[in-house]
C-alpha cells in the first residue's frame, strides 16, 4: 500500500487510477494497525485496485474533505467518485465481497 502525505497526492491518484482504495488511519490506533495487514491481504487478489494509505494526523484536512469522524476508514473510489466506505470495525469478508463485485462489474 502506497503512503500518501497530502490531499494533493490523494487527488492526483484519484485522477490517475480507475479504482482506488484509500485507507485512513492514525498512529495511535490499535484497530488501524490490526486491520491494515488484513486489507493488504485482500488486495493481493485485486491487482487492478490501487491502494493508498493516509495518516489523518499528518493530513488533518482529510477529515473535512472526506467526512471522517473515526478511524480506520476505507473508502473505495471508481473514476474519482466514492463507491463505498467502511469505518472503525471492518468485516474483511464483506470488504472482499464488495471489491470482488465492483471489479467484476467494471470488467464487464
């Protein structure tokens, strides 16, 4: 998962890639640290999904930009538009299923 350090970098990625998964966390968040490797594991199956990781403390304006009230947050974008999001406690099977359906739909 690629680290991003500004809203500008996020916007550039959203413009450049078809499907982007944005993972937003904070350094002191134990749930964030436990969830990240699970999300990365799911993404190994979906090569067309570009994944980026943003630190909400490093980029405080991300909260207002994407209406973030808690972390971790996963937002999946297609063509720069939000398709779905998951926050705090993310069921990995559900995330896998949603990404799978989304990529199948885009492949057809």
